[in-house]
């Protein structure tokens, strides 16, 4: 199975300025000089982490999705990132995975960042997304989802894993950068998969600094980029399915994973009373 070439775009984002951000990200993508399969942008790449969807959310099939489709066609690479979308009267922080043929799949953020009042402005996503791309199974998540291992949990059945790599896009503040790096490594280890995390840099409209720390962690939890700082960068890395398969075959933790994905699914647990004994 072929390797997958992933381009991480760690960029600053201008607060609530879609025109500038699309132009700037286009110029950063122009700097890609080698073939790539997937280009990953930060969360809310059109506006940064604004809580004004009534002003900035786009209808399904709007300008930003069309921009992603054009960029994907022109560069012959899938493009991944999230922005605000309005659908049937609800607002979503929606991640799109756009393919070079202009087809796409999407994921609505499940865990809305309560400390930033995101749940007061956006509707919660109801289902995960695991897609097939170039013979890789890829899960997609957004920012705060990183803190919830049950939602990110990989599955193993009949010798097959539910996903091989997870792409998570974020606007994760610098004050919690150690949490970002620690949890990203942990998610890769516990799910025996590559973990691809792309975060922004710079100061947002609320005065929060972002240090980036974008990286890819392999299934052993080891980062693939060293000496990261808080500068913009465009980096293309190669992840190997054969190396992943080899590691999984030698250290098949999946055989001992608990079959239930959540305590809520476990018949011996009652959330009101705690575990039910015999």
C-alpha cells in the first residue's frame, strides 16, 4: 500500500477576515514544491475562532467550499479544514475533506468548547466521520475533540482497524500547548494510528496567543517534526502504511481493546448510581 504525503500548513489567521485568510492560505499553498496527497489547514481557517456565525457562517456550497474545491483540483491533492456553515437554521463548525474531483465529505464538531461558549452559538455534531482515501482509512476531528478519547477511539475487528490516521484541525491556545502535545501523542499510542494535528499561530481577536505545535505523531507516539517554534510553516511529511502495519502486527493491542466504545454502552454501568454490582 502506498505511503501518504501530508502537507501541514501552520499559519496565522486574521480575525474575521475571510478574504485575507483565503488569499494568504493560497499563497502558502503556492510554496508547496513537491507532490502531496493531503493539505491540512487549521480550524476555522476563514475567520479564526470567532463566535459570530450569524455574520460569517456560509450556506452549504458557499464561497469557502468552492475555494477548497478549486484549490484541490488545481493542486491535485485533498484539502482539509473547517469553517462556519449554516444549514436548516443551525450553525456548525464544519470540517470538509475535499478531493481533487470536487467531491467531499464533512464532519461537524462534536465537542463544542464550553469555556469559549461555543455551545451557545453552534449545534453539536451527531456522528463521526471515517473516510477512505487512497486506500487509507482516515478519521477527522476538530480541536476540543482531542480531550475526549472515547469519541476518538479506534476499533479492531477481524484483523481490521477502523482507521489508520486521524486528522485534527485546531485553534488551540499556547497556554495549553503542553496539553496539546501530550494528548496528541497519547491519542496516537492508544489508537495505534498516525495522529495529524494542525494548529494556528498568532494572536486572535480575544487576545489569545497560539503557538502552533502542528505535527504528526506515529503509532508509538513519537513526533515527526523536531524543534517546532511558533512561526508559520508549510511542511510535507510522508506516513507509511507498511511501517504502521508492521508495528501493529508485532504489537497488536487491538486484540485486547474493550469491545464497548463508551461507558454508556456498558450494561453494568448506570450514570446516576455508578457501576451496578451483582
